[in-house]
C-alpha cells in the first residue's frame, strides 16, 4: 500500500566523508573520486519490498523532471486506494506539491501524504 518517493544526489562532494570506521589500531583511509562538477539527482520510488522505479538525471531536478518521473515510471505501477502502491508518501519539498503532481495522483485515485520535514 505504501510508496515512498524522495530525492538523493551524487556529485564530487558526496564521497568526501570526514569520518569512517576501521579495525582497532588502524587508520581509516579511503580515497575515491566521482565525476567532477556534475550533479546526478536520483529519484527512487520505494515500497516495503524495495525499489520499484527510479530515474537518474544529469543536473538539478526540478518540478518538470519530477512530473515526468511520476508519469513515466511511478503512476503505471500505482493502484486506486486502498490497493497496492496507492498511498504515496513524499517530503515537503516544493516540487512534490505542484498542481500537476496533485492532479496526477488524484487521477489515479491514489492518496498523497507529505511529511512535515525535508529529509535532506
């Protein structure tokens, strides 16, 4: 019934962690590099069974990308409430609350819940 949608991203700063874990007495030291300067937002749709859809784009994600992700990847997998994947849970990000997003969810007779806080 529950379908969670959130955004994550990968860029050159993602792997620059200042802390880590290692065996007692050993220094934690790993150097990794990703594509410099380019940001890759990841839009996943996750159920209790795992990731059922995702999209990775280059550059910043905006409301147009999010609507396209819903139309092409998520909405075909939803069912009318109270069926499987019928309750869509998102954070309070502005791109999750546009009129287009609300209309898409209502047209599929699904329910939308926006959490109070950003998760990033």
